[in-house]
């Protein structure tokens, strides 16, 4: 997530990102963020998902989070500076592993109804589109894997003031 606003930073208590799954997907694991609720995962025996909610809400982790739960640009309690204030700190990132969605580009459906909540006036989000896959190089440099990349464009809601 990037904040390209010139003057509107996202302050405490930080951002909250939500969506509605298209099918019966679950979040198996996350790094760099967490869901606010786990939901009902009682049908899973043994390996329990991180979240089973149809409409999860994601929040950034706090500073000081253990390194094994971090990813680049995370763990700032959802606070993101503006491009004008601090170009090096305009991003917030997290990674999820989700399942029960299918295994091919034709069976995996993009989530819908994205929401981005922030302190003050919020955002509305357009439809999600599938972007070019994010590629990851293994530590030994011999294998490349890829992940689904979903792109959503949030639009700043400006409060209108009636003209007298």
C-alpha cells in the first residue's frame, strides 16, 4: 500500500483494510499484518487458519513485532507518511497465504468490496483487478515463484461543505 497523497498522511490509530471473499477462502497465515478477528474456524482440524471470516479486516502490526512476523515496510501501527513528508516511508506492506480458492487463474476469484478506513475522512475503493504477478527469488537464486497480485485504487472522500 502506497500513500501518494501530497499532504494527507495516515496517522494513529492507522489504516484498516477490508474486503469480501468471492468464495469460501480462508487466510492460512500472514506476515506484516494481522486480522482483527479470527472468525469461526471450527470445521478445521489440526492446522487452524489465521482467519476464516468472509469479510476480514486487516491491520498493520506494531513496532517491535518479532522479526519472524515482519516483512519490509510493515509494523508501523498503520501510520504512513505522505510523499512530500518522507518519500522513503510512504509504503505499508503485508503478505498473506490464503486457500480454498482454487488452484488456477480461472478458478481463483478476486475479492470484492474493498474498504480502506483511516482516521478522518476515509476512502472509497474501485473494483479490484488482477495485476502482473509478484515474483519471488529463492534464497539460493535457483527458483522463482509467483503470487497473485490484486490492485485496488482507493479514492479520497472529501467532505463537502454547502455554500451559503
